[in-house]
């Protein structure tokens, strides 16, 4: 069940697929991604654009998990051809 976080921005993760960069970075179902590197994540469309821009790179995701904030390093998939 989703929980309430005190913000209007960010992207909540509903499912993490085994073997993906998110899985390897220990992102969990229910985490809310609020930053990629130092950029705010506002909504799903913007996050998709950010992921495309940083494709193949190692970045840091700012994540809210429950009442904790975490910084998780992740290497994103390379750009699709």
C-alpha cells in the first residue's frame, strides 16, 4: 500500500524487476525517487527524459524510503539504439 510523503514531486516505484539496474542498486517497491544527481525529479515524464539524458552513466538517485532519505548509486542502461 502506498504511503504518504510530504511533497508533490517525485516518482514512486511500483515494481522493481530482477536483474535491472534498479534491482542491482537496491531500489525497492514503494521508494520515491526525488533526485537524479542534483536535479529534482518532478514527474514521470520528466524522469523518463532525465533517464534518457543520463543513459549509460553512473548517477546518484535521491530516494525517500519510509521516513528516511537515501542516496543510491546506480549505473543506468545504455541508450537504446
